């Protein structure tokens, strides 16, 4: 073929090359599904291992294109969002509403449960990316910055999620010779942070200055079945709380007929910090009843010797004692009322709370705030607590909702069943004046998490599950 013959085919060749190049360029701008996995939830302890998300836990993941040098929700461009569900107990996330993106570099914000995020487009009138959080919700967030994705490489491993709420446990440890049965009708605290609290995504809950008007109450049906030593307990999740006046209250029934109400003013210097677990235990000892507070990172292990490397010593404080308590036997001889005696607070209480750093809602002064190597919760399997001696080796159950969540300490504390905050049952939060009743679901992220409040407060629904439609493909 001569040159003239080749020239006549040249336009066809050029056209084919142009089409191929255009197809490649178009493909680069096609939206694809981003895949995610999550290492889990960690506390404020910097180097502790994260715990896997419980199966069924939901996440909302938002993508932003960065405008400046560092992530900034007030200026960065919102590109889309999706919702996901944890499966297999190993960090795998399956898409519920998939996030679609074009190839590029993004900052990914994640929150669990998959609460609604208001104004992600930052269209003015209100802050960008605000979330409403109430009691009973194990709210955690993370920012995974500067992740480059493409259709050929769509996978992103999210950074550890950090908790923003606190966990409360209420426990009863009878251990008295004339007590043959015991159950808790209710237990809780007054003057808690008024819910809900509005916060910007991936920032601490702004509880300073918020009214302390809610009452957190766990009803009897949420407490574990008493064990052989009649120990029983239950847990719930609450918003952080700054120091201030509040009251402890537990209603219990002994020997099938003797009712008692234990009420005590709590130290005004005590605050509730995020990612921290607070256990209030009534320990019966002869003719007196002690109120013991134990504080530790949410789901940690208690130090009991050289074999438990990476664990830590819990903060244990004797809040006070009800003296001269009288509990009638099964027959009661006509008397069906427990005499709760006289409440005597620990005179060194405020000094001890200050010494252990329990006064700050930020938790900066807590003993483990700078500790290294605190182990994470397992998120599944056996999570029983089994300390020996007076403190012993203790494995505190996590809030994953999977496996056994019984706490079983031995030694001087006996055996105690402490359920996690899986949301399998309903814990009540009383809002308004006094000890009102408000239904707050568990913190597993699955099932209904609506909060219905009564008394003087308006009725409000707080979602803790996935919500929203499928994310639209990002546009340029």
C-alpha cells in the first residue's frame, strides 16, 4: 500500500484513538461504590486495642472533599454519605445505603449508631454536620482523613471510633444471713444532663452549661437474675455530666415482701466523663449497707498481678454507709418494711474524688488518661468478670451485646452479674422534675432507639439506627 492509500485511513485511526481516550476519561469520572471496614471502638486511652463493633451496629459514613490544608466541616465540600451495618464480628461492614464516589481523595467521617446528620451541605442558617444525642445511645465517631479511592481501589479502613458518652452500672450485693431473696425494683440518679444535646460531628458533647434536669432510672426488668449469692445488676448509657448536685436512689425488695428505698445525696464534685464506666454498688454487710463507686475505662481489665499485663487499677471509692439497717426474715413477724437506718457520707469523699481526677467532665485527670496498653473489649464470646481476692483479675464485659455479659467478681465482692449495654432490653430515663419516667433504649445501634419523654418535657424521637435514603453519586 502506498502512502496515498494509508492517508485515507488516517482519519479513522485518529477517531478510534480519540474515542478510546474519551472512554477512559469518562470512566474515571464514573461513580463507584466505596467499601469500608472498621477496626472498632476505643476509649480515650491512647494505645488500647479497639474492640470490634457488635454485629448489627449501624454506621453512617460521610465523605468530604477538602478545601484547605486540614479537615474543616465548615468549609469542606460534602460529597455524599452511606449507611452500613457491622457483620461477622471482625470489622466487616455491609452496605445498607451505599456511598457512591468518583475517584479522588476524601475525608471520611463515621458515626455509630447511624444517627441523622443535619446540614452536611453547610447551606447556612445552622452549623454544618450537627448530631442530636440523647441518653441510652452509645455514640461514637471517627475521622479517617486523606483517603484516596478509585474503582480499582475502593476499600477504606476507618480509624478507631471514640466514645462520647458514659456507662452507668447499678448493682446489689446482699450477702446477709437472713436474706433469702432479693430483687431491685428500680435504681437511678437524678439531676443528669438534660437530653438531647446537639453537637458537631467528631467533637465532644457540649454539656457545660446544659441544664441538669433529667433523671436516669433503670427498672427492675432490666436487672440480671440474682445468682446464688443474690447479686444482681444492670447498665445503661448516659450523656456526660459536669459536676453538680445529684442523688442516688435504689428500690429493692427483700425476702419477697420487705421493701426498702435507699436514697443518698451524691458528692457535688463528681463528674461523668465520656468513655468511662461508673458502677454504683450496694454492698450489705451485717447491719449496715455500703455504697461503693468503682470507676474504670469503659470496658477494661483490672490489674491483679504481673500476669495481667496492660491492665490497670480501678478507682474504688466508699461514698457512704446506711447504718443500723434492719431487714426482717421470710416470716417478718408482721413487719414487712426494711429499716434503712441513717445515711452517713464518707467525710473524705470530696478529697478522694479530687485526688483521682473524677471532677472533670473531660476526664483529663483520670489515672489511666495517659496509661499505655490498656486492652480492648472483645465484643463477643465470654465477657465475664472474675476477680480474685479483694480486687482480683477482672475482665469487664463490653457493650457489644454479643456473648455473655455477666460480671462475676469473687473474693470480698462475691459474684455479680453485670449486663452490657447491648440494647436487648429497655432502660428508663426519667426526664423533668423529680423521678419522671422516660423510655430510653439500649445502645447497640440496632432496633428502635426512640426516646419518649414525659412530664414537662416535650415528646421527642431520637434515632439510633440507620435513617435516610441511599446516598446520591457525588457530582462535580
